[in-house]
C-alpha cells in the first residue's frame, strides 16, 4: 500500500503488526505515484508499505488498513507467495494472530 508520509506509513505498519494482522511492514521511501483521481492527473511523493501476512489474516488486515488510512481509496493489493525460505514463512505464521 502507499501512504502520503513516513508518519502515516509508520503508524499503519505499527498498528497492523501490533494487532498481529501482519508479521512485518517494510517502509520504502522515495516512491512517486502518477495516477488519475477525480478526473485530474496527480503526481505525488509517497511511501510504499509492504506487509507480510497469511491468507487467513488478509481480509482482517485489509479492513484494518482501509479504516486507518487517510485516503478515500487506499491501495490494498495482495501478491501470492509461491515459494520462500521455510524458516521465514514459519516466522510469518507464528507472528500473525
């Protein structure tokens, strides 16, 4: 997901990890998003937040992020994990509720 500032990105990551909806949230600064919103072309600096969760916690994480996010239509998308380091995947499972 994207966030308008580091403070918002950090707040979203801390709240999701604190609620055990995600095992981790990576904040990536310095992205630039160009998009159409309400008929206008927008060009904004944003932070990207990558959350690590499990399929069974995805809906709860999505609802949490949509409620907490300041945007009217926040980007919440999921990318399936097809493989990974077994110990890391186990750690993710252990750290979500």
